[in-house]
C-alpha cells in the first residue's frame, strides 16, 4: 500500500518552501519521524520528517523547486506506511522532536505592554486555546482573522475535525459557515514590470526564499514608515581600551568580545530614558505599544541574504553571555540553521556596517519596530589639545533612523546625544550593565 507524504505546516504565515536537498533516495527505507528533505522558507532552513515508515517509491520534486504547503512531496511503499498519524510539522535541524500534548486548561497571558510572539508549532495537530472550540493551525487562525471569519463557527473537514485553510477560504464564496465578507488587511505595494532592451544579454532568476522575504519586508517598511536619519560620531578611545583589556578573559571563556555587545548595552540604557524607541505602532488599533522588555536584533550577512537574529531579554544578560549568543546565532545564520523563533520578536535593531568598512548609511527600519541604530568603522583622528599639542583618538560613527510618526527630530537628536555619551564613557555605561 502506497502512502503520500505531504509538505506539512512550516510555521505561522509560511505557505511554501524551496527544496534545498533530498535526504533520501528512491528505494531507501524510511523510519517514522526520519527527516527526508531540507526545505528553505522565507524564515529558515528546516528538515521535513516523514510521519510514517516505508520504502521510498517516488520523489515528486527536484532540488530548487518551490513547493506549496500540503503538496505531496514523496510516496512510500510497505507495511510501515499504513499508519494514520498526521505529518509532524517540520522543525529546524537542531531542534528536538516533540509529540503532541493535551491542551492546557488556560493560556499564559503576556506581560502588560508586551507583544506575544508565537513559537514554531511542533505537531500536525494543534490543541485549541482556552477560548477556542475547534482545532486549527496558527496559519489557519491567522487567515481567519484577516478574513474576519470566526474560526469557531466553522465545521472542520480535516483530521479530528481540524479546520483547514480550505474551510476558511470556502467562506469567501458564501459557503454559509458564519464567515463575513473578506476585507484585505495587507498593504498594496506596486509591482512594476521590467522589460530590457531587445536583444540585450540578460538572465532572469526567480526571487525566492530569504531574498523574497527581504524584498517584501523592505518594500513594506518603506511604504508604511516615514524614515529619517541622524548621524554623529563618538570618541571611543576608552571603549577600545576596555575591549582590549577583556580579550584574554573572553578567550578563557571560549568566546570573543566584539564592540556589538557594548553597543547593545548602551542602546538599552538609552532606551530606558527614551521608551518611544523601544516601541511599536499598532496601526489597526491606533495605539502605541511601549515594550517593557529588550529583545535586540542584529543584522547578519549570510550567503542567502540579510537576516536579523534576536538576542532575547538582552538587558538581563552579561556582556559575556551576549557575546556568546551573538557568535552562535551569527554562525547558524550563515549556515542557514536558525530557527524561526530566533528571528522573531526584536524590539529594536542594530546594524553593524562598520564590519565591512562603511562610514555612514541610512538603514531601513525593521517593521514593526520604530528605530534602527547603525554602527560604523573605527577611525584614527588627530585633535588639538588645549595646550597646543596634537593628540590622537579613536572615533566611531553612529546613525539613528527613526519612525517620524512617533519620534520627532529633536527627540532623536537627544537620544543620539545620550547614547554617544554612554558609549564614549564605558565607566558610565557600566552602571547599566549586569
């Protein structure tokens, strides 16, 4: 008996993935939960496990193909392929596999003023939340919310009565399951075509995976957020000396301390005095969301494009802990092994263009954040002392790019001035460190 293995849910909002690598060949014996393929989404590269065992009969796609969720990716033959368990959701290669757990009697509430960031699902069957009457995946619930459909009013056609995307989409045609008329909530962004000169030598490559997500996010951010940028320089002579003095200590703890952890700590300390920089704008509710936690994103360049790993609760971690986490996240970002949850939930972002030699730039804000700090290369500068002698110092340039809907120019200027004072004076900055 042949069993069809489908591409399972890959995370909330993810509808497709690009096949990076087959981990099995035709004729191979597969065990239940064994990874059979690597798929790259717009968030991460994940391994897709088989829900059942059997012998691989047929591979439906080739490397490089883009596969929609719920499409059949391979078929299995053999007695082991008769199990009826649903496919497990794909997990990041380093993540431990888990099994379905009964629904908790109540959901945990997020702290006041905080935005909840759902973690990646770990099973093909999802327990309902406390006030829910039906089973549905996070992406299906999100679709229902966007379409103004009460998911609890739908009769699920999936396994164990689970409401599927098709059940929700069926309400658009007036299926009579309690859905309201669909009202699009996404921002409409122009997509002009390009036609090159006749006979010109050109190559067309599909925009896929991380590059596609980068393009969408950048377009949306520039479309929604009125950006403005301020630039200034800081004397970081004392900071350079402090970092040099900590190198041996860091090596003894099997890590390396860069300037980025110091910048993060100075940024957090400054945001405490200017909370509007650690916030978001809820356009739908017309509210400002002030966040009482500090999840600092940092831009990481990878072979597949720019990604933003997040240091969660950075205010509660030491310089050494942040350094270790930065190195770990950056390496896994380059290897394409980040988990989706490790790229979610940033409250403000730092981009380190100085690592490749930049002097100044105008970074794009990572929506729904309202600001992004840019740090640039360190240069040697000469200055004239009051005595008339010539002195030398280390100088680093910084920019703050802000959302003008929430932050005025004068406020941003004061923010940058305080940040520069902290980063120039490590002893003052230490007062805000763990």
